[in-house]
C-alpha cells in the first residue's frame, strides 16, 4: 500500500478561509503538548505565551513594534508569491536596508533636519531594492533559481554588515565596540511611547499593496502570471518584467523595514545584527493568504511569538528559542492545510 496525493477537481472556498484558523489551532495543540512534556501546565503555558503579551500597555506597544517589520515585509512578499516569484532573501534585504539607512548619519553626523529622516528612509528602501535585484537579474539573464540566490545573499548581506560596522562605520569614540555612532534628533523616527512612526508606514504600505494587487491592472497581471503563466504570455504580460517588479517591491519593503528598525528601535548600527524578521515574514505572507491586508493580522500574530518567547523564558524558564519552534510548526501546518485543500490523500495498492 502507498499514499498518493490526488488533485481535487475544485477547491473549497470555505476551507481556504478556515485554513489559517485550523493551522493556528493545531499550533496551539502542539504548544500544549510541548509545555506538558516540559513539565509545565499546558493551559498556563499557553496563557503566558499567547495571552499575557496583550494584557498590559507596555506589552501591547512592544507587540506593535515587533509586528511593524513583519507586516512591511509580509505584504511585499505576498505580492511576490502571488505571482509565483519566490523571494526568500527578505532577511538580507532587511539588513542591507538598515545598513543603507544607517550610513547617512555615519557620513553626516551633524545633519539635523526633517530631510535627513526622509533621506534615511529612502536610502533604506533603495538598499533593499538593489540587493533584491541581484537575484532578479540572475533569474532573468541566466535563469538562476531565485530561491537559492536570494537565500544565499542573506548570509552575504550579514557579512557585509559585520565588516562595515566593525570597520569604516565604527564609532571612533565607541570604546572599540562594533557599533556606529548613535542616531539623534531627526535621525530617529518620531514615537509615541515605544510605538514609532514605522507602524503607520506598515499599515499604509499593506493597504497600498492590496489596492495594487486587486484594483490595478498590474495586480491582475501578476495574479494571472502566477495562476496561469501561459495565459499571461498570450495576454502580452512579460514574465521578466514581473520578476523585476516583484523583487523591487518586496526588496524595497524589506529595506524600509530595516530602516524603520534601526531608526525607531536600535538608534544605531550594531553587530551582530540578525533579527530574523525576514524569515518569519515568509510565514506572515502565507498565513495572511498572500493578501497584503491579511499580512497585518498575521504580522501581529507572529509578533506574539517573539514577545511570548521572552515571557516564557522569564516566567516558565523555557528557552526563548521555542519561539522559532512555534513559528516553524505554524508554517508547517499552514502549508499542510493548503496542500490538503488542493489535494486529497489516496491509499493505493502497489502493483
């Protein structure tokens, strides 16, 4: 006997809507089992991990701050994945965006005016865009697999960041620590409590990308090329231009996320810099059903895993690495549910 996947004749719209909810429920069940195996009361563990981060104002502000880069990148990746173009290197583009934005106050430390904030945000977006265009060019010109090239460039970006911050971008008055000068005044994003202006950027960007995807010809073009590439070519849509466009948008969103992170949270460049937001943003895109607006809700949900991991470490004495376990399991269940929506499992006898 063997198990086969047989393609369904049609997809259930109801199950497609319920798929993320089922995936979250299965993740909670998995989490309860993990807490039980660790000798922790499952209900108390789930409360500390998923509910406690939303019970006080400080935690809610931290939640929004953590969700900001996830929503920015998740919305950009959703547009790309909808066109069947796989940018897996948002983490590297995030790092290069942070580096490009941070280079402005390093080069012009006394520049204090509203223009410097705008220039830093634009520099961050441009840094992420240019870094994302490398795998785009390799795919179009040399037919290189964009999954591999974009992923490998993540580690190149981290090494470039580390080399520059330890070298020419290091603060000469920083006691030889691998960090840049601190950003001051207009080099920082305005904030209300811990919530900075980047949260508004994330909301506006998600709504704007949703408008592009579902209300503009460009969005129709990308969705057509993603669902039926041959039909898209017959309609005159260029697959190569779609690759450039999607990598540009998702790279710019990742670069902007990096800029808002160093301008609104870190207030300087410091190595090692491995926030891992870019990889989690892939889960955000899929959990949001490849819809930029869905990325807002998914980003908030995934942000809970970061805050909850810290709370579990402090309260339950569980390593904060469990956050990555929950994130990976959530992605697994999302993809598993989506697979079962499109295919049914058949038990066949071997010939």
